[in-house]
C-alpha cells in the first residue's frame, strides 16, 4: 500500500475540527459569546435568538470593546488578549483563554463582529463567511461595546447540522446556558429574546432581595421558600448560596447549580460531596436542588482541563470535597422541620 502524504491542515479545516469540540449546538455558541462579554467587563448583555439559534444568535454587550486593529485578529485561531504567558494561565481570572471560540464559530457560520472601544470615535466591523477567515474591515454604527452576530450555524457542515434537534429543544438548551450565566453574575443585566419575544429581562441584582428575586424568576419560584441559606468559610474556601430542603427534592438533577470562582462548573468531586451530604435525608432516586458559589484561590483550581471549560481540577480535591460535605451536612442536620432554619455559621 502506498503511504499518504502528510500535509499541514488549512486554517479553515483546523478551525472546523476545533469547532467540533467547542461548538456542539447553538447553546455552546451562546455560552462562549456570553463569556467573552463578561471577560470584557460588560454590565449588560442582550441576546437575540431566531429559530432556536440556528438562524441567528446575536449577543451585544457594553464592555470594553475591541480596537480596530485587533478586530481581524479576534477571529484568528489561538489569538487572545487574556493570556500572554504560562504564569498568567496558572493564575487565570478570565473565563476565556484558549483564543479558539470566535475562530471556531466563524468557521461554521456567517459571523459578523462589530465593536467600539470607548476611546475610539467610530465602530468597526469584520465578518467571516465560514471561508478561510477572509475578513473585510468596514466602518459601522455601534455604541461602546461589542456585538457578535452568528447566522446560519453549521450551514457549511451538513453532518453537524443533522445532529441539531427541534427549534424548541435547541432553544431550551440555550436558555439554560443564559440562566446559568445569569445566576453566576448577579451584577450583570441580561436580556434574552426568541423570535422577537422577550423571554427574560433581568436587571443587575445588587441586594440579597434582588438576587433572590432573580433566582425565583429563573428557577422554580418555590425554591427560595424551601431553601437554607449557606454562608461559610474555612481554610481559604468560601461557600455561599442556597440549598433546597430535603422536602423540596426533584426526580431529576435539573436544579443543581454550582459555580467556582464565577465559573459554571460540572464536577464529579462536587457532585459526590453534595450527594453524600444529602444521603441520609433524601429518598433514593430523589435529587437535591441547590445554587452554590465556591470561591477559592485561582491558583488552587485548574480550568484548562477541557475545551468547553465545564470541568475543573482542584489542586486539593480532598480538601474541597470535605469542606463541601461537612458544611452542607451540618446545615442540613441543624435544620429543624418544625421551626426555624439555622444557617451554617
Ligand atoms: P478567548 O476568549 O479564549 O480569548 P475568543 O475566540 O473567545 O478567545 O476571543 C478572542 C479575543 O477576542 C478575546 O481574547 C478578546 O480579546 C476579543 N473579544 C471577543 N469577544 C469580545 C467582547 N465581547 N468584548 C471585547 N473583546 C472581545
Ligand atoms: Mg472566549
């Protein structure tokens, strides 16, 4: 058999392969775009969706923007303003760092990026049509901040497109992403519309009462009336949030929100610790509800584990596990169904 010649992938194909990891469906695009807004210091994020995100995803923010000269670079692979060195990667405090999201999305959609930093007089725009990152820089109208418009997702990758579900299912996934981000960042206002209809309009929530209102609005309104407040700290670990009473369990694990340093996280260590804490008070097959925030030193957690960044690795897994378990277990044990709830510390 003759051997096949080895060739370096074209940038376009390399991006489309990378997109396979990062861009699974419209919801993944929305997640990446919102993370970029948050990294840009936005206090307001407006999301417009058409046809479950397949036809259009538009995300607009009031963040610090991208300068004219940097605009084409923003769409290039491995181009980022967030990490310049390994040291920075290890003490990361941004959500993004791989410099892959925009390049990946641009390679499988028709993408337009418009931006205006406050210091620049006018806005500029670049676009890519799933081709070889060919971009033309044109002046545009835009207030301070950035808009990313993603049209016709997967128009040039039919195999991917085939895996998309109904418009409703795709929108549900996408709405879940927005919910998670809105729970992660009370200080940011969010709006979400679908086919011209407003689904969520959330103003920044500064006070505890406003935060609870946001949670009630996004989750089951009964949750707040059936939750214990958690506020506890030990050995550099801080946990705050709300955990559902055992009497407020669910048949699936669909109301479990955990955030590590502001990042939406799904993690086996965390899941196990929570499950153990509830073991004696929940019936088999029932699932706890919780919205919990864990804060720890950025250097104690590695986020560079998976391209979608849903997973993290704790430097000291035992410490984190024991902290979560003991604090939640105690809060649940101290709760008296007949009277007042006692918070952990
Ligand atoms: P990463 O977020 O990993 O850096 P992305 O491909 O998501 O990679 O974005 C590339 C770069 O484009 C970012 O590093 C940032 O400089 C810029 N950028 C993207 N979105 C925004 C935004 N909404 N506001 C300001 N800058 C942005
Ligand atoms: Mg990013």
